[in-house]
C-alpha cells in the first residue's frame, strides 16, 4: 500500500511533462519561423519600437506555431 500513491502519481507527472515540452516547442518554433520568414520575405515593419520586426514574420510565426502545436500533439500525446 505504500507504493500506491507513487504508482498513481507517475501517469500524472508524465502527462504534465508532455504538455510542458509542447508549450516550450511552440515558443521556440514561433521565434524561429518569425525570424527566418521576416528576414527572408519581410517588407512591412510591425512597430516602431522594434524596427526589425515585420508583419510577415509575425503572421508566419503564428501560423507555424499552430502547425507545430498540432503536429506535436499528434506525435507526443
């Protein structure tokens, strides 16, 4: 009976770790997609505060993040 709480906690910790990894993957790939697409195809500045950010990079970053989130949930969950 002493090991029962440990056995019950393991699946919960494992599932939490998967969602932790998916969240971090989405943040990392958002930055990568926005940077690469903004440098390559970006023409329209996003804000004056950060002159190197572009609208194109921002949009592709969002779309790429949604795609990575979908793929990561298919393979990891």
